[in-house]
């Protein structure tokens, strides 16, 4: 699976912002947590529905979205 396949845009979910597939967690949310100093492990602990590759997909998508 391509990492970017983990990022989806659904018009009626979070106002059409790019989200991690199957969740309402936006790319912006994840990037904001990382920018705020959270580690990947802390994010995964707080959001157990995410996988490490979801975080990497958010990082990869920042230049594409």
C-alpha cells in the first residue's frame, strides 16, 4: 500500500479536510501534534486507532495536499 492511500478526503467529514482513512483525525491534527513536540509513540498512545504508517502518511502528504 502506498502511504498516501492512507489519506482520504470525504466532503462531509471534518469539512472535507484530508483525514487518516477510517478516522476523523485530520492530517493537520497529526502534524500539529508533531509540531507541538509529541512523539510518534505519544500520538499512537493517545490515538490507538492510528498506526505508525498513518503518521508517516501525514508527513508525506504535507507537500501534496
